[in-house]
C-alpha cells in the first residue's frame, strides 16, 4: 500500500507541474489558429473595399504664444 501511495503522490505532483505548461500550449495553439484565420480573411478581401484606409484630414491650430506679450483674440 505504501508503494501505491508513493506512485500516486509522484503522479499527482508531476501532473501539477505539467498542467500550466499544457494549458499554455493549448492557449498558444488557439491564438495561432485565430491569427491564421484572420490572415486568410485579410488575403481574401479585394484591396478596394470600403474597409480600405481613408486619408485623414488634419486641421492645423494656430501656434500658442506664451509670455507677457501674448495677444488674445
């Protein structure tokens, strides 16, 4: 009986040490699969779709003047 408990405790400790690595590997595979699907979806779209980037309109502000001689509008 003592030998069985020794083997059982060794197996439990091994499982506890190995469990985080297995969970991390499964997570990595899931992320890789999602990235591959996203890349396939990006390659399947034609380049001239509505999702294409539009030019950004930038408005310029007048420069800010600091100091005693600053004029207020």
